[in-house]
């Protein structure tokens, strides 16, 4: 069983279906022809998240029979991905959905019609410029990671031959401008807040520099800033797509599926002809398009306003997901866990995240309307965290914790104060912040040293708690004042917020001796 079999008229579809593979319900050749002649969507970034999510959503839309165009993928960074993960397989891939039950679902993704290298050194660049001159083109989108939106003075100074992704995109937008000032929407699908602003800032930076240097007319800059022509909507995306999993490879091989080799490029991109991803997914998009859009709502995309996208992002980052992750990271490291899916089976940890989410954070959540906060937390705790295929660790999540606490917990505390809510309702959030002072000591609950995860403030913060000793009966905890008054870390002075003394008391309990982390966590999660 090979993916390219699906491009022939004589392949044995029944064999694939009998082995549990969901096949495309549309005419692949017809969709490719339609897309070549009248393309509507180009996506930059051919990595695993693209194949597992945007391309899969479009595949579902095509399966409805209500749409007839695919997506053209363009790679701006690692061109070997095109040569090794797309071309040999006829641009087809296999999506393996990893269920929390430990089972998998298999779906062939056939929505990608072309895979192009986005750089003038390749012949594909001519095809890209032709596509950008097509009136039918409605949207370009991105999954290039937040770092992919970066640019610098050297690249701005290169003129019309930039190296960075947004410089290349701006050059292509200039082709669209010259073709008749044709409208287009520039859509980020990367997991970062206000992502549309990041794309916009980069595109504007290149265009303005080129205009200043006399390489393009000022009218091109005006065209980019005209929202009747070009828009940069926001989106919120959430789906974990880990590296190809060894167990998945074995399961596919047992089926007789032959396209299961791992691929590592010279730039250390890890991929395969199959992509495995968690079952849960969210994509909420600001509906602000200038030339129409592919009907991705047929595949589950939620279209809404910019304000609602922001509410969903805020809900995720400040209350319903990220804070729970950080609480698990701090206590997971202290309790010796090295896998999130194992940690969530711990009754005390499970109670911790449930009660932080449902009891302490929920009173300040603004319901975005398009996603239910209670259901969002429920899916996170009951489906996402226990998924045995997810290789995530508390140690990874604990990285840069000092940079995360302000958003993940400080915002909730600020809202309690702003809304006049009773801070007595806050017990496990202060306990988690107290756990951070215990974590910084680098000694777990059984007295075994561990190396705290990388953090730009690690040395500085460890020096603050250096005077504290685990198990010492008489010691001075006044050093904690220096830590918990840090507005740059917590978003506010926790003493001024009326929580400093409570947190100090928790720290004293956590430092009482071996086993104190477990006993304190159990006591407060049980009585909460």
C-alpha cells in the first residue's frame, strides 16, 4: 500500500478501506486541474502542522462536494521538505489522528495540489509569481512559526532579493500589485497572539524600505495598507502535532502501508509521509477577507470577529489551558514525572488542574461565544493531557516559567481585583506560585537534585531562594519578599494584591521536609 496508488485508476480502494483508511471522496485530478487554472489559496510552510490541520480541513471541505479547489503549499525555509515529503508521494500524505484511548484513525489527505520552493533560485518561483497574478487567488496563509515572521536590517537592505520569508512574500505581493492591484487576504495560522499583526508588521517593513530606497512606488505601500485590498486577519490555532511516532510507524507497517519511513533533512526538520497529531483541534479565524475565501467552515473552522478571536486566545492563554500546563510543570518536576500523560493520572495533579480551571480561573473568564470554556477545559483535561501518544514533558513546559507567570496567573489575579471578587477563592493558584519557589531550589520531593529547565532569570531567582533549606526547622523566609513583589515576573506585586503572606505560608509548608510537596498538594486539592 503506497500513497501514489491513489493517483492511478486501478488501485484497490477496498483494501485500504478494509484496513481502516479514510479515502478522498472527491476527484483528485479534477481538483488539481481546477486549482492549477484558478488557484484560490497558497499556504507558506509545508511542515507537519500544515498537513495535519489546514490541509486536512480543506480535505474535509472537498469531501462534502461543495468545493472544488485545493491548496498550493510553498516552502520558504527548508526546501528538502518539498523534495522528500511531497514530491515522492504525489503531494499526498496520511494523517494519523492519535486518540486519547490509545487508538488511531487514518485519513489520506489529497487537498495539496502543488508543492513549490519559494525562492527565486528555483524554477518554482515563476509559478508562484504567476499564481499571485491570478484574480482568483483569495488567500495566502502561514504556519512558519513565530520566528518565521522575523526580519532584520541586513535583509531589508537586500532590496528585491530578500532571504527571509516575509521579504519573499512582499515581493510576491508586489507582483500582485503590478497585475492590477488585485485584492488578497494575508492570513497567519501560527500559534501566537495577534498573529495577523506580526505578518502585517513584516510586510509593511519591507515595502516601506523598498519605497524609501526607490525600488517600488509609494502606491504599493498604500495598496498594502488599503483594507479594501489587503487584510491581515487574526486567528487562534491549537493542535499538537508531534514528530512521527514509533508506535504509529509500527501500526502502519502492520497494515502493509509502505510509506512509513522517517525523514530528516539537513536542516533537521523531522517528518514522514505520514503525520501524526492529537484528535482535538481548534482554528478560530477573523472573518475579514477582501476577495472571498475558501469555505473552510465546511471543515470545522470557526469564522468570527477580531474581538472574538482575541477573547478565545485570552481564554486559552490566561485561564483554560496554559496556566494548567504551568501548574502541572512545576509540580510534575517536583514529584519526579517526566511525561505529562502519566502525570495527569495522578489524582492530586488532576484535582489541581481541574480546580484551578473550573473553580478559581472560571469566574473571570470572558466566554467568547464560539467556544465553551467549560468544554474547552474538559477536552484539555480528559482528552488532550491523558493522550498516551503525546510525548510532552513537564520539563519542556517548565522552560522560561519566569516569562510566563504574569500572563498565566497574574492576569487572573488582576481580574479578581478589578472585578472586586473575593480573593479567598484563590487557593491553588497561590499554591502553584508557592510551588515555584520550591521548584527553584532544584530538589525534588524525595530529596533528589534535578536541573530546572532553561530560563533567562534562573540564576537570579535561584539566588533569592538560596538561603532556604528543605527540612530546616528554623529559618528566615523574608527572602521571599524579594521574589513575590516582582511585578516583572507576576504582573503585579503579590503583597500589594493581598496574596503575598498566603503564598509565603504555603512556601514554608512546601519546604518542611521530604514528602512535603505531596502532602501539601494532597491536603489542599482535597479540601479545596
